C-alpha cells in the first residue's frame, strides 16, 4: 500500500488533465524548493489523524480550473544511474493549511488520513509516460505542491519528491521532479 501514499495524500484525477510529453518553449522553474523522503511505514493503523479541519473558506477562495499548464519529468538519481518514473502518479495540489499538513506528514514519512472529498476537487493528477514525462493542463493560477514518487532500486524504498511552485494565469511552467 505504500506505493499509493501520494495519490491518497493529494487526491484523485480531475477532468482535463493529460499525460503528454512537454512541449518546447516552456519556462523552467529554477526557484522550486525540493524536498524528498524515503517513505516509512506509519505506526499503528498506518494513518495519522488529521489535526487541521477542512478549511472550507480557504478553499472557496480558490479556482478549480484555469488555463495554466505544468510539465516536467519524474526521475531519481542513484549510484547506478538515473531511474525514470514511468507510469507513476504526479499530483498538483494548492498550498493551503490543509494540504500543508499532509505534505508535512509525508515529509516525516507518515501517511495522513485520506483527504476530504472537497479538497480532492482542487487536486489535479496525471500519470507519467514511459519516459517519466508528464503534463497537466487546465490548472488555475496559484501556489501549488507538485509531487511524485518512485522506487529506488538500490534500497527498494519508495522516494517521495515534493516541489512548490507558482503558476500565473495562462503560464506554462516546466519543473523536474528529481532527486
């Protein structure tokens, strides 16, 4: 079940999201803050109870869709070479007090309780192609967590990679989910 931690943390697929190779002419995000972890099993039931209640007012101020796009590639650098995240899930969730709690727990190696369905309505997900590339279209402008995970063959552990990025109206940003 550890291989599905990220989708459980960040939601389900929204219409309009597509997995396509990135097009040229994109703007690279060199200011992305990268944080990643080795996933560890959580204690007891395997899920940490949420401490933050769903902030309906905070989410009500957010758009669910827009005309921005995000593309990139999911990879992991290992001593034996680069591992490509083929067929993996990439999620884009708005940065809120609610999603920040889930990200904090993920970075600590713990799975948090499933997201409230109202939060999942704001999360966009897609799958990477066979070369680890992904594209999400129809995103609103705003501040987001972009996350993916893949197995490190040298340890057998799933590595979670989380970036933060901002998207402007109509902007296409390219990021590399890499460690």
